């Protein structure tokens, strides 16, 4: 995250030296008691719905509607999905548009209901061990946001009832064996 944000900021500054990389300070919503899915960033004039209504989960309204993902991208990058789209290799969806969904395997926001708070960032900054900071920056302080707005779909519905009867340990072991 740090590297790609730094590169983005360098590109922005090459165009306009008075700008900087913009970021979403979701602790503001947390402090104001705004539910994550009601954030103004999910309005059409920002980033669009937190859960696209199309069956393909692509954004269909607002400025990001039907934004294409580079196809046949293997000549551009070694990192593509199995369909040659410029996205993470583990994203095995063939839809060539930016997508978003607020459930992860039938679980709304993957069980996360709140944004990380200012006090969680503060306790991280005050911790004596840098390992705690790295662990929280890569997990607690932003990881749930990925799960809340990214989604994971495409599994057969027959798995839903089976998965709901398992403990989280069983689910982890089942997926570990599957992978």
C-alpha cells in the first residue's frame, strides 16, 4: 500500500506540484457514528454504491459506472487474473469492469460492522513495539475496510448452508485444504 500510494502521489505531483495523494479518513465516519455503508463516499458523485446492484457486481451508476479493467493485459503486466484482466491473480471473475460488493461469501461486510476508530490508531501509535504497528496497519486498521467494500462471491449457493453450520476454525481448515 505504501509503495503504490507513493507512486500515485509522484504522478499527481508531476501534473500539479501543489497536490498530494488523497486518502479516505474513515475514522471521521466512525467518530460521527456514520454506518460504513452510509458513508458519503458511496454516493454516485464519489465512488458509487457499496454494493453494486448488477448480478456481475459492477458499478452501474455514477462516475465509475462501467469503468473497464484492462483486458489482454499479460503483455502489460505479469500480474493478471486467469482471464488476462489487470487485477489480482486470485480474483477469478471474468467481468471486465470495476466491481464491488458488500458481502463476503454470504456474510454482510464479512462480519465487520465498524470502521477502525481514532482511539485504535492512537493506541497503535503509542505502542512501544514496531511489530504491533506493522501488524495493526496491515490488519485491524484497514483490513476490515477491504472486506466490507470488496466482497467475495461466486460460490455455489449449496455451500452457504454448509458453511453456516461450521465453526470459524472448521471453515479455515476447510479452505486451507481446498487451496
